[in-house]
């Protein structure tokens, strides 16, 4: 169920369907602010963060693999970020780690390192203790 929830969230994010993405999040969601550092909290702050982000960059994030451990879900993602004019800024594979509470996304973390192409997401292969 969590994998489907997260797939829907990525699809909504990529479609810029902010209402759809936020509907999948807990009202007091805790989200990383990758632009300024720190975190944003709740639907209003996440919406404002994304709106500001989309004014300057065009990110596209595709989930490639899922693993669950200790109640959290790690997602291997392929992230491509372009300027609004289409210039490539980043093409990388990262890991996002989610906490789901009451059937909604409650927290998202971005792993601080880029995944190598050959990294796998076999069941139990991820260290989520970060």
C-alpha cells in the first residue's frame, strides 16, 4: 500500500498537481527544503516551497525501486532537474526515505549521497538507520 501511495505522490509532483500530492500527505507533514536547507512543515509550507521551486527549476523525479524496513520506505529515484528554459542542471540517482502515518506521507528525507547505477534495492539491502 505504501508503494502505491508514493507512486501516486511522485506522479502528482511530476504533473505539478500540488493539490493531488498534498492530499496524500499528513496535515503536519515534515518535508526537506532542498533549496534553502532546513525543513518545511504542513501543507501550506510545502505548497509555498514547491511553488517557489517551480518558478525557477523544472524537476522530474521517477521512482525506480522501493524497500521497506523499520516502518520506513526507501525509494531509489532518478531525478532530472532543468532550468525553466530547459538547460540541464542535474541528472542523478538519489534515495528518498519516507515515514507514512495514518495512511499518508508524514516525513520525507533525502539521502545525502548520490546512488551509483549498480546500487540495488533488494529487500533488506538498505541501511535506513540514518
